[in-house]
C-alpha cells in the first residue's frame, strides 16, 4: 500500500463528513424555511379570513370581577362563558359616539342568523355607575335591542375589567352635574372561555355595507 494511502483515506473521510454536515444543515434550513412559510401562510389566512377584526396573538383570560347587569343581577366572568361577547364601553349621557355605536351594533345583531345570535352576547359596559343605574340602563337599551345586556358596578370592579380589555376612560366630574366621560370607542371581543380575543375594526363598524363583517362574525361564532 502506498505510504500516502492513509492520508488519502483521511482526506476522503473529512470531505465526506463536510458534505454530510452540509446536507444536514441544508435539510434543517429547508425544514425551517418550510415551517416559517407555512406559519406565514396561516397568519395571512387569518388576516384575510377576519379582515374586519384585529385578533390578539395572546388571548389572556380576564381577571375575576363582580359587576351587576341592567336587571340588577350579579355579572361575573362566568356570564361571558359560552358566548362570543361583543362589548362596548361608554355611558348613557354620551351625546354621539355611544348612541351611534349602539345603533351600529343593533344593525350588526339584526343581520346575524338566529343560530349565530344565540351564541353571541352584545354588551354595553357603562363606566359611569353614578348615573347609569340598572333601571336607567334598561330604559336606555330599550332604544336599541332588548337582547343587549347592560353592565356596570363599583368603580374598582369597572377599572379591573376595563383595564383587562385594553380600554380606558376618565370621568370629567369637575364639569359639574352634566359632566362628560372620555372613553374608548372600540368594540371588544371576549371569547367563550372569558378570554380577551380581539376588537372589531372601527371603520367597518360604521360602514354602510356590513356584509363582510357579518360573514366574519358568523364564521368566528359557528
């Protein structure tokens, strides 16, 4: 055997090793790229499928809270469970945003199929408990839809829920008896496990044509 044979064998082994290693990394890169492509496609499909909604990537469970509804019944996390909840926070003395948004919510609700309605809960969440008593909430919601639920309660409980939803508000009580309230104008989505799920896009809520929004809600809920 040639005295160079061992060195040739070693060189061949090293080259083979490099080729094998390169192939392995190439396969890993291909798998990673394929996985990332699939994930991107899935994200695109979600965005396309629910183009009228913004869906939170992480759906946190809401903290425990204790409010009352317009029928003077206790309202807690458990009352969100089993429904897709569409929640708007505001106050009954609001001159424009609240009545307009609730009117839009009424149109949305009326266009849903009965089977979809039964799986939803449309909620008006008052952040002005001093003026928005259960009795007053009942009279107010009668202008919009009898199926809507009005909730409010102690300030600490309101703050706990509004913060977890991602909303804000401020009572301008220095204005006197007819004070205004600054508040979020979003419709929050809470899922059937009482988790913060997302929000409806503001522009589509006020759109005259709600066809896509109705389709998206129906697809989400069914």
